[in-house]
C-alpha cells in the first residue's frame, strides 16, 4: 500500500474521457491543492499525450496515478507503461472494471460510478475528484494533517449526497439563469484557488454540449488579456463561494460588471451574496475543498439547461467520442 511517508511526489497522469485535452487542467488545480494542503505532497500533473515523449523525471520514489473513465485511452496506457518502466509505483483511477489500464496498473481504485452514456463526463468526473480528495485525506493522516481537520473533512465527504441534492433542488432557479445565457455565443468562467479548475470544467461542459464558446480563467489573470474580450451582456460565471480570497474574486467580478458583463455568481448559502450579480446560484456551506463538488454539479446542470434551450443533442455532441483509442 501507499503510506504518507513513502512518496515524495505524486505525479498524476490524466486522461480525458471525452477526448478533450483540458481534463488535465480541470483536475490539476483541485488535486494539487488537496495533496499539497492536506498531505504536504508535491502534486504535478502531466498530460498523457506528452508524458512519454519528455523523458519524465519519475523513479521508485514516485506515485503515478492514471485517471481514466474508460481505462482504454491510448495515450494514458502508453504513459502507464513508461512510468512502470522507470520504476514508479503506478495506480489506476478508472470507472470501467477490468479495463486495460486497470489491469496494467496492477493496483488502484474503481469509481463504480456505473455506465456513463453521455459523451460529456459528469458523474465520472465528480467521482474522480471525490476519490482524489479521499486519497489526499488518507495520505495526510500519515503526514501533517491534524486529526480534527481530518475528521471534519471526512464528515463533509460523507455528506456529499446531501450537498449535491441541495444543488439539484435548485433546478428551477438554474434553468431560469440558463434562459439568458442561451442567447449568447461567448462566456467566461472565473475562479480562484480550488475553484479555478471548477471554472475550467464549467467552461468545458458549456462548450461541449451547447456549442457556446466558453473559457475558464483564474480570476487574477483577467487583466492579463481576457478582459479585452468582454462585451455588453456577455455572461461571466463567477465562483464566489466562502474562501480566504472571496473579496479578491468579487473585485474581479466588479471589473467585469463595470464593462457591461452579466454576472452569474455561485455563492455559499447563508453567506454574503455578490451584490453586483445579475443572477445567483447558491451552494451549501462546506469546506472550500469540498465545495468544489456541489459547485461543479451546479455548473453541469447550468450547461444542461443551456444546451436544452438551444436544442443541442446533449448526450451526443458533434465531433466527440467517449474514449480515444488512437494517439
């Protein structure tokens, strides 16, 4: 098994079940925050397609986690073989039981999320984030994570079904927000800290199933180019949940509002609303690391309603395949 003192570096090798290469970015931020914050383990993410071509610096001290819904993606399978050849410990995080990556990794975790028919990943992605949180929690207990915080996080993870149900009960609210968003061809998603990869995931879901050009950005990067693209009425989704940097995030939202953007704020229930927001979607109050999961479900539901209103084939978007078995 893997103990908290066995690995200096966690190298996570990511496969995107939709064939879109941005999955590595979406998991990267959240996973890195969790591993570094909870376990004091440096977490680096490499895209599977590049891993074996760059002479990766992995050896017997490293853990390589291959993340894949299908367990069959050619790039990720090649990366697993490369890592094993270099002596790294390899484990798979896959959904399909008995898949090639699961067999070749030799150890790992099955998501058991059940068949995912839609090309755009929802429950598999959410399950991957949850398992990575559990891994970071387990490793953290062998390193610097206090018992008190560990128990608090474990209790909130156990509440995830309840937290997600609270988001789903807002279906009518989210559908109403989607009505204005569906009329536009461009959108921004902004987040900081653990919510940055959630912004990337929200943008990807919207572009995949509604064919709206959407980009996710770290909110601090707004003035380094993206703000030039803002136009009056353009939807900007701002992840403004409870966090140490909420005031900075709201400041970035104000910059967008001043330029005529329509602000859709994802806020913590019971916390301060974003006063400048045109629309508000609330998520339950929980630890910022855990809040990424109800937040991502809210954005998945928003994308679903936008695609429905635009008459798009939600389960089978054009030009996409569920798994990519060629390089």
